[in-house]
C-alpha cells in the first residue's frame, strides 16, 4: 500500500509531515494549545488541498477551452462549524475569483467538471461537508446550484458584488 503521509513530532505540538510525493509540510498549534504557531493547523490542510486541486483542474480545463484569465484565485471559506468537539466544518464555500476575457458558460463548465468528475479532494469531502461553489468573474458574483450546472447556465443565481 503506498504511503500518503508520515507525520513526525519535532517539538511541542509541531509535526513535520512528509507526503507521498516526498514534500514536507510543517504543522503546529497555537501557543495557547502548547504549540509555537510555526505552521498551519492540521484541520486547515484538507481545505488547502481542495483549493489547489480544484484550482488546478479549473485552470487546466479553461486553458483547453482557450480561455486565459488575467488573474485566477481560489478561496475556501468556512460557513458553518460545529460548536462541540470534535469541531468540524459542516458547510464551506469555494470561491473562484477570475478576471479577464473568460466566457461565463465555460468557467461554469470547468468548475462543474472539477467538482463532479476530476477533483478527488472535493469528492472525498463531499459526503461529510456541504460545499457551495461560487465564482466572481470581473466583479460579478454567481452562486452555482448544488445540482449539476449546465453550460447554458441553468441553475445559477446572479448576485451583485
């Protein structure tokens, strides 16, 4: 079985993890929890992975569609978190902020392909977390319907930013 990650305690609450692709990630807790704040909290990392995974999918798909954004950013924000331990996110938003000459229908299709077919992180998180997808294209926000969105734009709701 291939190793996905190995985390080794280095001091206090600090761990250095080595990934299956042989890269290191330092994680730590806040000082009030016995750490030194030398790295992200472990609970943040699945969402960093989601932003990277879906971001790489969407930009790759857009480029195949001959859509070249001027700027492209993916943000994951928490919407609803439990109050009791284990504290976990029940709902998150994935927000794509894009500028440039990008056709909205193509951006929607790229996001939809990532969230339903290509991003393994999204598929892994989806059973436990409600994930809402939003894109802001040239300062105009669109909230994507949780159901599969078609290239025609059915199932979308426009909001002014």
